């Protein structure tokens, strides 16, 4: 923090990462298997997920991170996909259906 502050003159008291990638390759690479193994998607839509994640991983390897994010967002931040292929499941907790708890938004304001 001291090195960052000296270089930028910005004092950080904390960092919040919203919807961040911790390990993009592994998050991408096994998403289709996760969705299928817990019964969220059919084998047909699993193939769509596999294609999206393959395209995303290729973009990561090429350094095209913005393009990779487009493929990740298709799977994770696309309400139409969640409603159509995942039955309106809560995207934050696959054991629940209906809208997610977004109370963190009030906390961040």
C-alpha cells in the first residue's frame, strides 16, 4: 500500500472487486461441467456453454481479454440465458429460484 500510495498519491482503505476473475482459465474451463453436473443445464445447452468457454479461453490465450469477457458475460451476465436455459434460477445461489439478493448494492453506496 505504501509503494502504491507513493507512486500514485492515492490512499486505499480497501478494495472491492465486483464480479472479478480470480482464475479465468479454470473458471472458464469447467463452467459447463459444473452447470451440467448439478443439473442446471441440459446436455444440449452444455455444448453451447462448452463452445462459449472455448472461445473465451482462446481469447485469453491471445491476450484479447475484452473479447473473452464477452463470452463469459454470455454465460453469466445474460438474463435471457438464465431465464431460458436455467429456469430462472438465482444466479448467486443455484439452490434458489427467483431474483438474487442484491443487498450488497446498498452496502456499497
